């Protein structure tokens, strides 16, 4: 197959050179996850269609973020296409660092992108990055343990149900913990979860004048609820657990419920790695009866840095990688369960894909997340698990460190919230918001 | 009685030395073992030591996904080039400091060492902009120069300490016999300092091989060495430990082998001069 693809690519290259079409080499910076790695393996198809070749720079998420930020702010030109997220896109778009994607071909069908994704990757109505895959968060739970606890998971559970079920499912003697949730410091780790959870408790990061709100009753309720539930029914050392640690615990059958990214559904239902693959079901992320659920919204998207020498070829690549035909290519080669989810409406109208066990719940989770209206009380920012301002990553990392210290019992919840309030107000004042 | 005490002391120090050695080597051993496990076995609790189904699947995946030889060649070129360039500059510098010292020599040596205390990230943006201006971003030449500059203080310090061990009278005798400066350094000084120079070269190759901040930040697709190869196998979402371990094992294997074969020279050099 590889030889065939190589021959196809070589033939295409000869054809385009004969026709006088320019074949470029583009450099794509990306993260190391299953969907991106799969795309690298299918690059021959892009080369066969366009004649352009691709050089990949694959990095760990935090390294990639630092690397592409340095490059784009200095106009280094190291990359022609960058993989960035929903947090960076509107900020970089507003700064003029990204090429606006306002002239994509009719065949690409921009209108087919899920509105929540397109909205989160736009600034003032202009799309600056094309979603490669999108995710929300949801509850993944063990059907056998839930049944043994004599409870039934509703499709849209409340936090009080989750806490009750978690305590009922916990069996510490056998190392089974009712609920596994991120507690690890970092704005994209535990910080993302607690922010999304706080939305459902009626809390918000800032009021409309950018004053920090950690001194509110809603934040106190959120953190106290989380700490009490995790102390009663969470795994030991949960304050240092992130996505991978909880994935590992769940796959080994040590978690009754795991509330995390929808992308995890394909991991926990994969019998190759998961010991509980046939005992997993899904539900929406919990709410607290206030009209806002605790699920987040995220997309890994492809963007073109302004000033690239290969803008035309980069745009061709971006269209290829986030197109409907790419999804069909993956489905044909790797099966429908492996196509990049959460980016296009048409995928969720495809009966083949909707037969995948977690497809409907992923769509429902994504559709129930609104980054422009994420809090119960009005807030001045866009974003669910983050506020799309440049200062947020730094502030939220510090705040989440204080929260993790409270989870670990090194300080009280009240102390952590008081420090978070001071840290945030100080940083916002220094940045000129207040 | 005295002999028995001496034996006990010897046994105790032997056990202590082996224990410390094994403790230092254990993370490397664990990485190598993990590289032969499946992803599920890599995260098993309790951890599996030797009783698992050994597999070469991770190495196969890494080979298919990455162009290992390109990363390896970049590492060899960058580590070797920066060390050789550094030694070329450091030998005359260390010679002048050791044999023709001024009253500021000690201050200069300390100042050179103090540059190692500057956090690298503090100069990331200025250096990045310089690299863009010079057109050496993502080139091996750019990295050779940067890594040479980073390690130069250590090379000069080490060579200075070795050269100080050599009696100045020998060089004076050579000069009286009509040796030029070049002949003095190349035919008299350097042959006597071979163990020191060899260990300096080896240590700096290791330092340059393992350098991960600049090699990750100043490269993209063309000049990326093995540090970037390793970084590409870490993931915040999904199991990756077994494949990361395979990539790490492949990245450290050349330098481990080099260290193994040259351990005699390395130990001899290190105990002869700088850190004795």
C-alpha cells in the first residue's frame, strides 16, 4: 500500500510539473495525538492530489504552544500551517497574526462546520482556523458498577446524582473509586475542569468590569462540593491526576465514573487497551439546575500564520485536512470510529458514523456548549473553560496551583479562593483591565 | 582484627557503590523495559518488571512514524560540530589563561561561568530574532554556534584546569628549542593534555546531545535533533509511555554506547583534572 501511495505521489508530482503547476514544500506544526498521527500517515493522498509535499513537526502540546507562539510573535516563518486551539485562535486573529479564512472554496462548504466550532475559531465573524477535530466533555461510567450500586444514570445527570452515585460505587478495599476527575495544576488540566464545573454552579471568573469573582458564594460552593466529593469517592492523590492518569485508572477498572473529554470515549471502548471496554456508557456532563451544564468546548484547528511564503499551498493543505473527503478517506482506511469527530455537521447525519456508540453523546455535548454564553450571570469574556484573553493562561495556571494545593490538603478552600482572588485582581490590574 | 575491619569496610563501600550505581541507572533500565511493553502494560498497577509479554511493536511504530536517521544525523552533526568548534576556541583561550595569566584572569573565568547561571528563556526572544535576521533559524549551523557558546565556559574551565597541571617549564624548554606558538600548543601542550582534552570532548558531546531547550526552540523540520524526536512522542491526551520509552531508548542508545566504550578515558580525564 505504501509503495502504491508513493508511486501515486510520484506520478502526481510528474504530472503537475509537466503542467507547470508549482509544487511546494510546506511545514506543518502539530500535536501528538491519534487523529493528527493518522493524518500524517495519509499525507500521500494530499501530495497525490496537489503535488505539494509536507514536512511534519510533531511536538508535545505545551512545547508546541510555546514554539508556535515564539514563531508567530517574531514572524519567524518556521511553519506554514500551525495546529492551534480555541483559546489562541480569536486572540491571534485579532492581532492580525493569522491569515483570515474568508475565501475557502465552495467545495469545502464552510457552512457545514459545526456552528459552535466555527464560532469559537472566529474573531468578529471571520474564521481564522479550520477545525480538524472538536471535543466537549461528558460522563463516562461503568454500567456494571452503576447497576451493582442499584442506581441508574440519567442521560443528563445533576451534580447531586453524580456525588451520590460516586459514594455508592466506591469500594476502597478493592481500589474502586466512584469518580475520577482532573485535579492537576495547569490551566488546561485541572483548571479547565474546575472552570467548566463552576459555570454550572453559577460562578464566573470576572464580572462585567473584569473584577475577579473568587470571593463569591458560587465559587465557594463549587470548590467545597468538588473537594468533599473527591475526598469521599475519588482516587488517592487526585490533586495530581490529569487526563492520562485518569485514563489509566479507568482503563484498569478503578473508576466508576470519569468526567472528561469526549475524545476519551474511543480509548475506553477500545478492547486493546481497556479492560472495561464492554462495560462503558455515556451521559451528558452534570448540571446544577441553573441552566448551564459543566461541559467544555475545545477544538484543535489548523491555521496559517500571516507572512508565510507558502500561503496558497498551506490553504490547499488546510482545506484537504479538514474536508468532508478527508473524513471519508479515514473512514475507508481506518473505520468510522477513527474519523476526526466534532468538526462537521454532515458527519452527524451519516448513519455509518451515528452507529458508533459515543457519536450521539459527543454531538449532544458539543451542541450543549456555548462559548459566547457560558455563565449563568453575564460575563465579559468568550470561552467556557477559559476566558479568551491573552493574560488568562498565566493567571489560570497560578490559580489552579492554589486549587490543587487545597485538593492536596495543604491549605483550606477558603485560603485557596482568597489567594486566587488576589492573584487574579493583581494581574488584571497590571494588564490594564481594571 | 584490622584485616577483618578493612574487609568489612571494603564490602560496605562496594555495596554502597553498587547501590548508588543501580539507583542512577534504574530510570534508564525502566525506560528500556517499558519500551518492550504494550501501552496497557506500561501503565499497569502494580508495575510489571520482567513478567510481561515482550514486544517490539513500539519500535516498529516509531520507525514507521519518524525518520530516525535524520534526527540522529542532526544530533551527531550538532553535538560533534559544537564540541569541535568549542575546543578549537577554548584551547588557545585556556592556554593563555593557564600560562600567560593577567591579573583579571580569575575574574574572566568566573564571569564566563556566571553566564551559565542566566535562565535560557530570558534570551529566547532576542536570540530568535537574531536567528531570523541571520537566516539561520532551523539550521544545523545556527545550533552548532549556539551550543558551542553555551558550553564554551565549561570547555575553557576544564581545559584551563588540565593545563594548570602541566609544568610551565616544559613549554619554556620548547620555546628555547625554537618552537613557535603553534608548535608549542600542538606538539607539546596538547599531547600532554590528551586525557583532559578527550574527557572534555566527551563530556561536551554528552551535554550537547542532551540539550533540549535550544534544540527544540530553534528548529522546525530540517535541523531538529533527537530531543525533538523524543518530544514528538509525548501526549497530554492518550497513552504514550511505551512508544515514548522506545523513542527515548533509541535517542540515548548512541550516547550510552559511546559512554560505555570511552568510560576509561572519561573517568581518567575527570579524576585527572577539573573535578578531582
